[in-house]
């Protein structure tokens, strides 16, 4: 007979934990938060020390009744929500609703959902941590004060349905600022000179360095001519060869933000998808063997790179067995701690390194396996010996003109045997140089100057934006995914070719916020507020004082904005197309999935249609239609005939407007991460490199 009730957030988590605890425990799910501030009103009494008014979330009545009935039938209730601020708040709300004694140790927390971790956690329950609860309350109330004061003003002055928030507004401002940097950027000309040289018949590349030991820049074609004239027919003589050994350390195990960034780079996952799949891996997967359902990774909302001694030892044994003693660390590697990190949990790692990705192939979906492999490899590599590289630098002289060649090769792969961190920058790997001796006269194959222009900073990708938010101390691990989702839903920014661009609406809204609420967009102010919330969590700051310090000046700004902010008329951009139903001009609108065309006669005419992007290729299937760019439900670009559904031709690869020279079939562009773009035939084995 069960005498203990355990409440977690999700059914998947309940199923996994229930298996470990046995028949004396009933494990039920609250389905997330059960109480929150009301949507229809502010729900915060600013005159009574920011007293919140919590109500039952719509649709949770039956869940709460079920939990209350179950609580009456047992002797003990444990609250086992996730080990973070949100989880602590859920536990506190449940305790309040169920009338539990807060002086009793009701709270059970664990960083991983495995048999040993669960049983150990239930041996040492603790009291609900009110510092964590108050930190969550302070953030929720702070966001409510900002949103429910500024948003109604935006509804009146701009458009209904808009919103403002601390983190989301700063995020949009960063995207706008980057766009302005790009628009205002003035390219500067510069040149490079590359020489292809020969040593004992082996080719290698050297680049212009300067004159003698002084580095020089080539800013014009005249500078290049001066170099080439000085070099003339003079021999290229090796002046100095420098060889050294360099160690390369692995990246630390994942934290939330680095997982989101690397999944975007290597797996092409959106942030929300990464967190959804990580949640599934954390809560439990049915392995179908003696283990049954088990959590495969540790808790995925963390900003700590710390690893438990148990996990380190298990990894050490695995590395010794599978890679040998040379790959084992002589002592555990210490990771530098981010000054903004709360360090409440371990890093994201597999709950057991013995469950290799290859062993999980039959029980995980394709995307689950790809993310699990990323987490597993990153963790294992972080516990392996450093790689050792042999590097070589060669200084070459041609009549006082200095050229330099550099290269490296792996002497000992170390962690690189398992995993190498991705990068947002496409840096070319150095190649190793042939044996070269000082005093050697080199053969000269080519000397090629090339003109370049400096490039503006790139638009933010999801990975780069998250990295920047983290570096600036804006938001916390749990806020990145919902923030990026919100700014897109509101129509403040759009994704084009996986890069964020601001919309006109976004620029208008941020312009108004910047004018009347400058502190909301101040990066330092926002980061300082996050530090204050951390202080509440750590018990060194009072949450009411934190809110009071903010609200005094903010309330005055709200009053000024209500009085002085002028109404903004947003005009729809007209297209050159006309509505086929009523003849009115079609205008561009922005929806959840990007721009589309809508009839300007709305609401009398509700005709809408997608924006068609021609690529200038005839349909190879029906030979009468044209190929257009389309988007799938998951926003993935594909190509199809404009006569669909009469013609059902589709292709994930972009067709090009010339036939295969070998068999006269359709040619398409094939994109590969490392090799770039190539052109291939859809029928035969013909391939060629695309023009760069």
C-alpha cells in the first residue's frame, strides 16, 4: 500500500521516477506550473510591497484536484520539481495549495534521473528554499511590471498585441544596432600577395608579411606594385625556420548556452528544438533492457561546467579501456568559472558515459541520437588528455621583402580523437609544411596579388546572439529560447537565411522604448538587474527592495509616456500585385512564418497568398511551370513547381538553369558544411565545383 506521494512536473519524469521508487510511492505530475499571475490584470499590488495575486492556471483545476485527493490518502508528500528557481517556485505553489507544512523537509532535488541519484535524493529531503522562490517571484513580478505597464501604451500608440519586456527588448535593440552597423559600414580596400613556392618539389603557400622584420599592410594596388617591383626576379631564400610543440585543450562540457550554440552550428537545431529534445533525454528514455526507462543526461538548464568526481572517474576508466593510458588525464582538468555563473548544478553530461551513442541507436529518434551524441562526445573529450600539435613557421626573404608560411600537424590527437568544438567563423585549417632548411633557396611557381574589402560585422545567428547575450550577462540559461521565440512571434525581428534582421515594427517599438524607458534598453542596467536577482537567490539581497529600487523611477516614466508618447501610424508596404478576387492592391504583412501578401481591402476581402520567389529555372517535370522557392512547415527551404498541385515536382536542393553536360538531366546545388557548394546531376554521377 502506497503511503508517500511524489509530485514532479511531467508525466515522462513521473514514469521514470516511479519505476525507481517502487510500490510504496505514488508519483504524479503537476504538468508544469499550477498557479501564476492573472493574464487579465497586473496581479501585483505595488502599494503593498509588491504583493502578488496568484490564481490557478486555466485548465489546471482537474490536475490540482487529483493531487489534493492523492495527498489526503498518504502520510507523506514530497515535491520533486526541477532543481532551479522555476522548480522551487512550482514546489512552493503546490505546498501552498495542498496546505503542506513548510517547516517540514518536503523538497527533493536531483541533477540526474538515475536509480542511484533518485534513491540518494530521497534519503536527504530539504526544506523549500525561499531564497530561490523569492528570486523567481522577483523576476516574474519585475517582468510583469515592465510588460503590463509598457504594453498597453504600445497598444494605444502603435498596434494591439504588442509587448515589451526587459530581456526581449534588449535583444531586439542588439539586433537593430547590428543592422545599423552593417548599413553604416564603409568598406576599406586591402590587398594580399600569396606566393606558391617549392621545396624539394613539394608545394606550399607563403604570404606577404612586410619588409625585413617590420609587418606592413597593403592598402592599394600601388602598394602591391611596389612590392612586386622590389621582388622582381630575386630568389626566395629561407631566413628562419621556427618549430615548436603546442598543446590544445578541449572545450569544457556543455552549459545551456554552449549546448544551444553548438547544436545550432553542428546540427542546425533551433534553440527551442534543442531544449525540447534535451528535456526528453533528461526526463527518461525507455531503453528496453534491464534498465528500463532512464534519464540519459543531467539537468540541461545550468551555467556551471562543474563535473562530479563519480562522473570523472567513470570517464577515466572508459577512456583507459577504449583509448589507452596516453589519453587519460594525469589529474582532473579545472575549468575557468564564468563570473556570471550561479554554479548551482553540474554541467550537462551523460548520466553514464558507458551508454555510448552507438548503443543508443535503436532506442532514440534521429534527432535525440544526434543531440545525445553531441553531449556525450563533448563530455568525454573534456575529460581526455590535451592534443599536441607540431607547428612550424618559415620566414622567407626576397630582396628585403618578407614572406611567411605557417603550418601545423597533429602529433598526438588527444581529445581530438573524439570531438572538436565548432566555430561561427570559417577559419581554414593550417596545413603542414614540407621539410625546409634555413638558407634554402626556394622555387617560385606563382606570385598572385588579390584585392579585398573589409566586411561589416555579420548579422546575428541564433548561436551568435545567445553567445553575446551570455557574455553581456543578459538573461539566464532558461530565458534564451523563450526570448528568441517571443521577439519573432511579435514580429519585431525575422529570420532570413538563419540570420536575424529587425522589422519596421521592431524599430518603431524599440525607438519608442528608447525614448521613454531608456533603462530598459541599457545593457548594463539589465545585466545589473540579473545580478540583483542572483543576489536574492543567494540570500544576500531582499527581493522587495530590488523591486522597489527599480519601480520608483519606472512608474514616473510610465506616467510621462502615457501623456507624451505620440501615436504612430504603421502603413503596409504595397506590392506590385493585385488581388485576383477584388482587384485591390496586395500589401506585405508579417506573420509568424515570415512575410506574406494580403489584400488591402481587408476586412471586406480576406484573400492572402505566399510571396513567390522565382529562381529562373523551368520545371523539369512538366516543362511548362517554373521552379519557385518554398518553405516547409518547419521553415526549411525547398523548391517546387509553381503549378502545384497539378505538378508535384519538389527538390530539397536548388535546381540551376542549365542541363547536365553528360546526360542532359537536371543539375542542382549541393551544400556541404566543409566543402561548400558543389553542382551535381540528379541522374548520373556528374559533379563540379560551384563558382566561389
